[in-house]
């Protein structure tokens, strides 16, 4: 298993928040929505880090992009 948490947590959050923002159609304003969603997703992934990401149940707007960020 690749340990994707070796990367800087801020950088991971930034990448995931950007992905969420793009998937929402790049709306103006309220960047905290995507940032907090990214933080929540990463906290959940850290909590269950020994489980495959495919076993996590994510909110529909979060999509499957989480696993794409962590592939080497």
C-alpha cells in the first residue's frame, strides 16, 4: 500500500479542494466549502488508512477523485 500521507497535508488538501471546486463547475466565492470538504475527506481517509479507499463511503459530490489523488 502506498502511504499517500507522506506528502504535505496542506498540499493534499489543496489538490483535493481544487478538484472539488472544478467538479462543482468552478463557482465564484465560498472556497471554504471545497476546502472543508477536502479536509473532511482526508481526515476520514487517515482514520481508515488501512482500508482500501474503495471501501469508503463518500458524499456524491465528492466523487471518486479521492483515489486518483493518491495513486503514484
